[in-house]
């Protein structure tokens, strides 16, 4: 599959990826585009868009990405491997794991793609670093049995084994489209509404009107223009509770507010709901409306299953198949730990852990670890079930009676007979 093809590219015209530091151009990474994506910049100025992007990216960035080893058909956390620290502590010398995962999600949502360069040890092939590249600088092209990623800033070309490509849904096979692209019409409406309110508030919340001469007054065009300029200048500089004095000979008649003006809050709310639909975020998560769930846990479950899980599965799948060799696919696993998203109240925690402990799923020390107890309990690593809280390997129904006990019992039975 050519996992280490970057060592053999001298004859193919593809530069060696390890010869250039991929961080070049990435420190200038801007989620708002490369200085020319005006719609993305405008979109992030909308409170709903900013909240949706920040909420989803922060949620996923806070989740540990855990590597597992399968040993005798049971998986164990692979804490001793370098990949554990790369995914959860420091993927590269320039950022923490939280910042790294957050920027990946932001790039996918606002640019449609996130490209991560895999740094490997030349001798062992083990992953040594993961570096997020600026999606604006990457050109993706298809080749025979390969996909090539061209970094236009570093002037380096990578093959598909060297790049983790997290892609949003797109119209082509090799590149995704941003959420902003799909919500263009909604976003334009929201931006126009915001601009309108800015202009309205800048005029002291005054709407359009007519300066008309009073009855019997004779106004020349020059005087009319001067009166208009003076009036507009006064309006734009009004403070709260200010008083406007009109020139003699003029009267102000306000034009009635249009239905769109009178219903701005309703329009704004409708626009927020539409934006939430594109991002898949429940409106209650952006404080736009009261939640429709009986408990906070139900709200979190809906948010996890419908908003975060598709992104999580996408990242897990792409990270796994690019980080591990095909020979390791049957013995390794890579999963986000979503426990942090399901924080329960004290009563719910007691019920939850009590049930798992009673069915033998957790030990005392495992429960203590979950609640961050100060120290483990002595002999707290045994499993119990709710039948009088017996040990799994020493149940009463499985105990064998001693032979002398059996004989004595038979003798008593015979005497009775």
C-alpha cells in the first residue's frame, strides 16, 4: 500500500515530505479563509454561526482519543505507546492536543477539509508527530491508484498514506465543502439583517421619514438639501434621550415601519433556527430557545448522537486507517471516550454506578476511579453481583459440598427413613 513511499519518491517527481517542515504556513492558519473568503468572515460574525462552530469544536476537542490493544480478545488502553501521548498530550511541538483537535473540527466546518501530515520515524515507521496543514494551501489531485496532496506554500507533494484527510460532505470525491457553502442564502439573510440593525441603531433607532415644508413656506432646492444634510448628521450622532430641533419651515413625517422591521426579532430567530439545522446543533444549545427535554441527560444524548457522533466516527475512521498499518488493523482500535459529555448529577451517578456494580460490571475501585476518589479501597478489585453480593468466581450455586458433609447428610436421611 506504500505506507513509507516518501522514502522512494526520488524517481517519481514527488518531493520527500520529510525534507520540509510542514508547519511552515500553518502558524498563519486562519479559519476565516486566506484573506479573500468574505462570506466565511461575515458568517463568523453572526452570533449563531460562531456559537455553533465553537460549541461543536470545543466538545470534540475535550474528548480523549484513546488507542487500544487487543490481547486475548480483550482490549486494553495502550498507554505506553507514543501515539497515546501524541493524540492526547502534544501532537507536535507547536500546540496541545486540545488545540489540535479543535482546529481540525473548525477547519472541516468552515473550509470543508482538514489535512494532517503524519510524521514517521524513518527506521521504525512509528508515528512521531501529527501536524495540521492550512487547508487553503492544499491542492488535491487524483493519480493512478493514489491521491496527491500538494502544499503550495512549502512546495511539497504528499501521497495518501502521509495525509489524514478529514472531509466534510462535498460534491467531489477528493474535497469536501464547508457548511458555509451550503447555507449561503441563509447566511446572506442573516448578515443583511445584522447590517440593517446596525444602521438602524446608528440612526438612534429612527426609521426613514420625510422632511416637508410647512404650509405656506417657500423652500428652495438648496435650502432643502442643506436641511436634509443637517438632519441626517444630527440623527447619526444622537445620544439617548436627545432632542432634535428642526429648521423653521420644515416638518418631519415618519414613514411607517415595514413588516420586516416590526418582526425583526422573529426573523432573527427564524434565521438562527435555520443556521442550527445546517450545523446540526439543537437551538437550545445556542441559548436560542428553552430546551424541549425532560432532563439535561436527554439533551446531551441527543446532542451526542445527532451532532457529534457523525464527526467523531469520521475522525476515528480516518485516523485509524492512516496511523496504523493494515497488518495492525485486527489488533488495534482507536476510539473517542465520550464519557466527559455525559456528566451526571449526584443522584444519577449513584444510581448508574450502583446498577453497574450490582451486576458485576464494575469493581469498587473502578467506581472510585470514576468519581475521582483519593485512594483505592483495600481488596476493592473483586466483582460482585446482586445475589447477596457474592463473588463471581465463588457463587453459592456453584459451590461443591465436602464429601464428609454429603455422607453425614445421607446418614441422617437414612435414619429418618
